[in-house]
C-alpha cells in the first residue's frame, strides 16, 4: 500500500491548479450591486426567525417554537416565541415546522485565487458554492497570493461567501532547506497576517522543531500533515494542533495494508486526548484522491460537478483513471486502507478526541460545499453518531477559533452564521441538505435565490 501512496500523494497538492483553470471575467455593474446589497442588508435590517425549532448545538437538544433575532452580523436575542421584543422594522422569516442550526465549517478547505486576483468570477462562484451549502466558515490550508485580500473582501461582505481563516504558504521539504529558514518563514508569515502555518511532508526533524518552537514563541498555530522524519508522537509533543487526513495515524499504526493493532490504537487515542490535538479526517477525498477507490462512472455522475469548470472535471477524471491504471494500484489493499481509516476515525471520535469537519475541497471530485455533505455521510458510515458529526462542523470549530471570534452555536453574541432546514438534522444527517436558506454573517440567502445563483454558476461552468 505504501506504493499506492507514493503514486497518489505527490500529485495531491497539484490537483487544485490542474482543476481550477484561469477562468476570469470582467467586473459587471450587476455583480457590484450584488456585493453592495450584502453590506446594506447586514447593516440596516434586523432579521427574526420566528416560531422556529432551534438546534443550538451547545448540547444535543432542540428548543421548540423559539425566535432568533439578528442585527448586523450578530445574534442579539434567542427565546421562546412571544418573549422577544420585535423591532418594528425587522424582517420576519417564518420558521414554523423548520429547524435553525449553526452554519457548518470546512476546516481543511482551499480558496485558490488564480493570478492572485480575488475579484474574478471564478473566485466569486467558488465562494458562493461554499455558502450555498451552509458552509459559513472555511479554514484555507494552502496560502497563496491574493488570499489575504480575499479574506478581507469576504469579511466586508463584498463577496458572498464564508468567513475565511487562512494558512500561509506550505512548510515542506522543497520550500524549507534549513532550521534557520524555517524560523525565518514562521516570523514572516506571522508578520504578514496569516492565521496559521500549514505543515506538509518533507521537513527534517530539525526544520520541523525550529518551525514549531518559533510558532509557539510568536503565537501562531500550525497543523496539517505529519512529516515522515518527525512522526505523530513527536509532532504532538511539539504542539501541532491539528492532524489532517488521519494519514499520520495510519503511518503510526503501520495500517496502510494490514490489520490494525487495536491496543496500539487505544494508546495513540489516549495520547491524542492528553495532547489536546484536533483531527480533520477528510475521509472522502483520501479514499478517492489518494487511495484511488471509486468507480469513474459513478464519480462522473455526481450532480454537483455541473458547478465546476468542465475542463477541471475532465482533469480530475484523467488523474483518477491514470491512478487506477498504475501498476502500483492494488484494489484489495486500497480497500484495507480505507476500512482502517474508518476504524481509526471511530476510535478517535469515541475516545474523546475533538473532531473538525473538513474535506480538502476543491480537489479531485470534491466540489466546494457539496463535498461537506458527502463527508458527513462518510463519517456516519464510519460509525460516528449524528450529533458527533454535526458537532465537528459547528460547536467544535467555534471552540477551535474562540480566540478569533464567537460562533458555532446559536446563542446571543454569536456570529450570525445559520442554516434554516425543513427537517431536524439530529434525526438524520441527510436533513442538513434540506435547506430553506442560509445566513452568512447576518446576510440572509433564501433557498430560491441560492438555486437561481447556482443555475447561473452551472451555465458559467459549462462554457
């Protein structure tokens, strides 16, 4: 199975530019007016969700027939319907029979900005795909030019999309050639205003330690992969906060192509809890894009592909077919690897390790926003409970980012990132896709408007 990883991993970081295309468009007056309306609505119009069933995600419960009042980008009141003083100019949204939950978060996403310009049609469409699916926060995990500007545009409401937290350019074996260079790069990224550091493969132990010590000194987080020379345990000891993709656990357990030593798994779960580390599983992407499992006809039939540029989708298909045709690919070993990832995920979740929802989109057959709903199904298939899954994309993310902002639950003072649903998400993870609308930082997007914009994006992607 190690040969399979060798075949697929080097191309993983390249899949984003291959599938993106330099698709740009001139700014139009219509789009400028659209962005202006975001700021105007959030600034002037209180919005009340009336007689709605609130799923606050502070614990597993439903607050029936409540009113949630939003002013600007904050929730300013939550209480039983009839108990809230309604501003005379409030826009009221009927929540009868519906459910209101916090917005979801993509904790290993990408926000590519081709050419470094965040004001292109491609970037606006990508950001809207996240928001349209209830993804109101994205932790971007591969820094590049233009992303800090995109973060600012989204925060000001000039682009409809999630709140962004951006990792700087990757720390990897090609970018870093000495401990001194690692230290200098940490200080540079901190000064530039990146939110965290992204760890990739290839760092030596000395380079990794220099990065970690400097990051801890200057107060910037780091997360991502586990370099082979470093190892999972040492990375925990040095303070790496998130371990993304579970590949470090598979390597630690030597479980890519053989049965898991369950005693050793129990030990590393306990160690993870003690270290206070967080896990971002990215199950679907890893199975399809790294391990190489899947049926190309079924993948090409995914309905959300119509929202991604045609040439990009064809690039994904070519990469996938080439991977499965490789002499290094072994379907039986790939299936063992995939099953072991499920076992590890469930053990970590049940053992009390904090989970953070993430998919690594956009990557091979992983369309922004839509991929999170597929990831939730994969987490359920691994045996996680519905509440554990929802918590990983809401409450847990709020805890992870509590030093930045207050969000992730439905409560007074929280950022107004919300999803209005037609059915109770606690009764079935599939209900999260039954939207009546999405609120992003106080801006309300009813489902009919979401569908209209998605239809426009589909037309754009087909050209």
